[in-house]
C-alpha cells in the first residue's frame, strides 16, 4: 500500500542541528536493544528520535532485539535460558518463544510508540519477502565449536521490501528472525542482523545501542572508552572482548568493511543518544571507521 508523506527535508524540526550533507536522504540503521527496551520512558524517547531523524531528512531503519523479554517469557514457561559466546542457545521450543515475543510483543510496542507521532512505522521480520536468509551458526568457546541450536548467521539480504517502505516515507521496524534455504527458521543476533541490513541498504551509518558507554579500552580494570578506532584496530581487539560486547563490535566491523561509512556504539540508557550520535559533530561512545592508513585507537 502506497502512502504519500510530506517531504522530510521540508518538514525538518527547527530544533535539530543541520545533518551532514552526506546523510540527507541516506539510510541510517539503528539497533535498539538492552535495558532501554524495558524502560517505557526510554522507549518513547527512542521513538521520538526516530521520527526526528526522519524530519531531519534521514531514512531511519530500526532492527530491534528483545533479550530481556525473551528471557522473562522463557522463565515463566519453565524453559532454560543459556548463552554461549554471547549468543542465546535456541532449541525448537525456545525458537517458538523468540518468534512470539519479538513479533507479537516487542515489535508491536515499538511500532506503537513511533506511530504515536504519525503514520510512520511498519513492522516486518527477516522472514518477510525473504528479506534475510540465514544458515545455522555454531559458537566458538575456548577454541572449540559448540552447538547452540537454531541460531542463524545472515548469508543474504534482499532489501527490496525495506527500500520500498523507505521510499513510501515509512520507518521499517525489523525483527531479527530469518529463514534458511532449508526452510528452517533461525534466531539471529540483532546486532549482526542490523549490520547485514546496513550493508545491503548501503547505509551511511549503523548505530548500536547498548547498556554501557562504549567499548572500554581495558575492561574490567578501567572504564575509559575508546572514542574512535579503525576496522583493522577493532579486528585485533575482537578475540579479547567480553561475550556481551562481541556481537556488537563484530557487527560494526562487518558493517564498515561492507561499505557503511561509520558505525557507532552508544549508551542507550542516555535519552536522545541516537540524535547526538548521528547528528552531532563529535559522537559520544565509540565510533568505528573504515581503514585509512595506520590503525587508530583514540580514547575519549
């Protein structure tokens, strides 16, 4: 269904700074997750930020997680919650809960918050129109391969449906569930799904919201945040990262090596973190950029 929307550039909110020229009309993929997802006030603020980005002339795309909600539902049903290498071990019973919670609850709440500002958001999953295709992904723990069940890694993205929604003036809200060529449905880490979608859309920016200030230079001995680093520098750090941060930074690395100009890791507990990260000249958190000469790590 085609919906005519006002020109986002013409209706840009006067309260916002002028976006960098390369961002106008470009896709910005934002992964929404962490504790911000279970805080109603932060959910509403995030929804407002997405609409503000739209008014600023950008084309936001949201990929959401739902880990806390999935774990809570599994607990209510008496099913085990277990993680390996930062990824949820997903049995067939767990997969049923994942699909139910992500598309039946989390996505609907987020779409509702965004649509409180107008007819913007449209929800879909990676299954819809074969938007995302996945293969079974094992985990590596202490150098050994571990079976984590129906967890998928994205091997192909067909962005046609998402592009069509963007062209109609909508804000796509995507649940990270994908179908395999074998017909099996897979649970996909939202960080990695957002990264793959950003590459397929030729997005200018990828934004990962998390529960910390950014990538710490020497965790747990220090909370000093690395403000900026190149893909090469990040590649060298990946093996030593904590399991919770590993998928986010792996997603950032894949994104910038796939053509995304910048990837940001921001503290989603801070109201309007996305606006500051995307529109401000100096972004908070950690910014990953493509390689350009010697690897650079700059502490903030």
